[in-house]
């Protein structure tokens, strides 16, 4: 059993909300069941005193919580039925697997995605592996409609080794994206607290001040090429929160091209009939939102540095070429 400890010193402007709601928003990948179990075991303390899950937090409260994680066997994953799913594996050795995920493939099973996920395919691929790893070796995720690189561990040592790199932020991930509009700066950094959008639970949103409503996030971006209606950029993540790049550029007013959830699939401006038709064609060419995990750099469990790249998807190439021919700023 792994035990993780978290602590929070609340600021003077902290609003009064239930402690379980605060912890759900403040700790990544935590479930309600874990919080309820911690409370029932006396593992949630406020100002060094045990509290129940419905305790109302106040300014200057000092919160402490211990969360238990299963290290090797996770029943949810143990019960997954292996499926023979085509996987684009670009590297595999005795410690790691690097997959180039297609857009539309869900990484992790959940409600509405009980089968056909990357994890189902990985379990089939590792069918001769006698040990079932915690989360089947999964150490990070990318969104269903985001394509590109994902690394998985094949043994317990490799999994802990990679987890530590994600915690210490030494794994480098680079994305490319197409965003609506002409970005003001050639490069920049977007920061803020990402949390659930209160108006749409499928979306995340950026809170600049209300830290209790989200988790701190940092995205560095650079313009690669400008067109008349969209900008081609690269992004380096310093943190890896849910929908981070998508929520960050929505906040800037430049949602990702063809991003259904964040409004990037709609042509909002009154373009000429000719340009409207052109943009509609480009939206129809892309299979998903224009976000691709193009490179991944990490320290391998053998202590050597590895760098992986993924080719730009073919539908991207078609769209970019169309924009270059029609709107490129020369």
C-alpha cells in the first residue's frame, strides 16, 4: 500500500466550502471514495484535529490528509478484458512501451467507454506478462481526441521511475496545435488554476485567482507559422492538467481549431462566403481537435536519455498545406 500525504494552508480570502469538495478540486486523480475512506479512518485533519468529510473549511485552516493507493494490483484494471486492438507502438523494450495514439481512442476505461480503450489493447499486448501492473503501466494520459505520444511502464521499477519524473517535472512533452485567430505575441506563457467549468462539467476553465477552485497550471507556447485565420503553434507543458492546452487557449480567446467541447468547431465570425466555405472544408478534413503530442523526452530506467517523436498526422498536413496556399503571410 502506497500512502501519500497532502497539506494545505488556506489563505485569508478562502471561501467556506465542504472539505471533501475542496480536496476533490485540489488533489489530482483523487476519488470521492478515497476521501470518504480517509475521513472514516481519521486521516483528514484540520488544525491537527480529526474532521468529517462535511467539515466547512475557513480562512487560515491548516489541512492534512493521507491517501492510500494500491501499488501493484488494481481491481479495476485486473478485471479489464484484453482486446486485440491495433496499436502504433514506436518503441518497446523490457521496461517501457511508447505508443503513438490515434485521435478518437480513449486511453482509460470509464463510463461510456467500458471497452475498446488503449488500456484494453495494452493488456492484450502484454498477455504474456504474468504481473498486472498498477493501472497496467499507465503513468500519464492524453485526451481522447488528442493524438500523439504516450509512454507506459512494463514493470514495477519502471513505473515508479517514470512516476517520479512526472512528479519532479523532468519529463519533457511537446505538443503542436492550430488555434483560431492571430496570436498577439510570438511566444508566451499561460498560467492559472484549472478547474471544472461550473457552466459545463465536460469542460475545464482557467481561474486566475481562485486557487481553491482549480490546480495550478503552466503552458509555454511559441508561434511556428501564422495564417489569416489560424495560428500554428508549439506548446511545452510545465504541468499536465486535464485539458490544459485546450482550456488555456480558450481562456485567451483562441480555442483550438475543431475543438468541439471548447467551441473551436464553429466558425464564429462573418467571413465572406468563399472563405467560410474554405474554413468549413478544413474543419471537415480534421478528424478531431488540432492538438498532437509530437515529442517526448525522458530518462529511461536504464538511466539513459531517450527522445521520441511522432510524425504530423496526415489530415493536419492537408489542412496546413491548404492554409499555406491560400492565406500564408509571406
